[in-house]
């Protein structure tokens, strides 16, 4: 039994933050039905790398454990279909711009009339309210407006693209998971559903809480390479002789002491809190020492030295590492829900580890519309109704 068995989610999200959130919930037992659009294919389906079936690997990952129904929300009949589906589902997650669901006839107020205990989670760029509510955006915009980009990168080069999605995942995905489950607990106590408003930019500001707190408390701005977490101290990345990198996180005094002893730099003792020009000289000495040997040498040196120094792994090295193997963070997922002997796909696992009811990995993401008829039938639609909806192209089967 999954921890979230009994929760039934209609998922109107696409791309990354919303689908990743509902994947995590599906792994933990929620029944998630993805509502796909016939004329608006998910970009992840086409992004490389592709699996043996030609589908995008990330698309098959974030669709894990879900069902799919293809429904043309622009057709007036679609609102009626959703209204009937929501009577058997208690959570809706959507990722449109504010107001779109209302215009389609399936907004919070409209669906709440059909399902009084409904939890309706909206994930958007800038939130349901405020001056930018209708503005489009992507992760790079969220971290820029949250003041995070300002102190990323090197002082001489300006901000750098992160290569990961801080606002999307830190703000959107985890914000949605937390908000939905908080609303579920509230409903268990009171019987009341509610609207959950998740702004990815709000989440990016929370991710930047240290610098934001400095601005609020002192009226000053964290500068690139001016903070103890962004290269202003020994806490940084250092190149090895073979062009690889070490991540040095020796913040505390005891870790710093162990670091300089392992590096053979006794002259740096007592400079744990070095700042400004002293910090630059300290880092130059650390850099020179690390650059004198290759990565394997330093991995051997620091293997038994507890000072928060680790190799910078490539993604391939990371997913093949003993660490993530032991943590069950790389899992084999059947490619199909229908065939027990189906080939399996290697996917990133669920980081939420529950001792009594661990995550499940039943099948990879289905093709759009693979479960249209089954989902409608389970919601009480008769065979003739389903046939009529298919004939009128209000709903579509597997494509």
C-alpha cells in the first residue's frame, strides 16, 4: 500500500515542474491521471535523449506511474467531461497562466461546485496575483528577479546559467508537493478543500533567503565571490592537475583545520575566517596545492579525512556511483504497464524514503491517450458516451 493511496489527482501540467511534482506523488501511491491536449504536445516528448521507442527519456520519467487521457479543453463539451471526472478525483494540479482554467470552464470555483473538498493547485511563473501574474517566464527569469543571479558566477564574468532549474524545481515542484500535502492534512482535519497558489519566483526567493535576509537586515547586497557560499572564502571549486575539480566545503573551523593539514599547508592555520585580500591569498595557496596532483590522488587523500571535500562528478559518474546505487536513486522501471516482461528503463528514483511504504515504480510514462477509455469508464461514462466523445474528437485514444 502506498502512503498516498486514495488520493486521486487530475494533472493538467506540462514540461517539468508540475509533472515532476505529480510523479513524486504517484511514486508514493497517488492515482494520477495526466490530461493531455490533442494539439499541444509536451515538449519533453521530443527532447533528446530518446529511448528505444523514440520517446523522450525525460518524458517517460516524469510520466511515471500515471495514466493519460487526451481531451480537447477548447471544446465546450470538455468542461462537462472534466466536471464528471472531478467528482471522482479530489486534487487538480494545473500549470497554465492565471485565468486560463477559468476561461475553459474548469477553474477552481467551477470545479469546487462539483467537488466541495477539492484541492486545486496552480503552479505559475509569478503567482495568481501581483503585477506580473500574466507575464510568461522561465527559470532564468525567476532566479534573476529573486536576486539570485546577481551573486552567481565570478566577479569578473557576471551571472552564469545554472544548468539546473532552481525556481522550477525548488519553487515549483517542491512547493507544489508541500502545498498539496499540507492542504490534504488540513482537509483531513476540517473537511475543507482549498486553492494552493505556487509561484516559481516566490520559491526562487526562498532559495535565495540568505542573500535576501542580508538585504532586509543590513540593506546590503551579496556580491559575486563576496560571500562565504559563492567563492568569497575557501569554500569553492578547485582544478586538479588532470583538469578535473574538487568541491571544497570546509566551512567550520575543524573541517578547515583538517583541510589544510591534508593539503600540507600549515602556514594557513588560523586563517579560517580570512576575508578580502587575505581570503584571495589563502585560496591561491589552496588552488596551487590542489593543482599539483590529479583527481584520483586527492580522492585517495580525502577518502578518510572528514573535511567536506568531494570530487565533482560528471552526471554519468554520479548515476553509476555506489552512493546512488545504495540509496536506490537509480531504478529500473518497466516501460509498459501492460507487459510484465517489458523492457525496463533506468530512471532517477524518488528521494522521499518511507520505511513502511517506499516509493513504487510500476511503469514509465504512457503515451498520450493510452488510458482514455479506462479513465472515462472508471468515472462512470457508459460505452456509448465514450464512443460518442471519441467520434466527436472531444477525447482521443492513444496517439
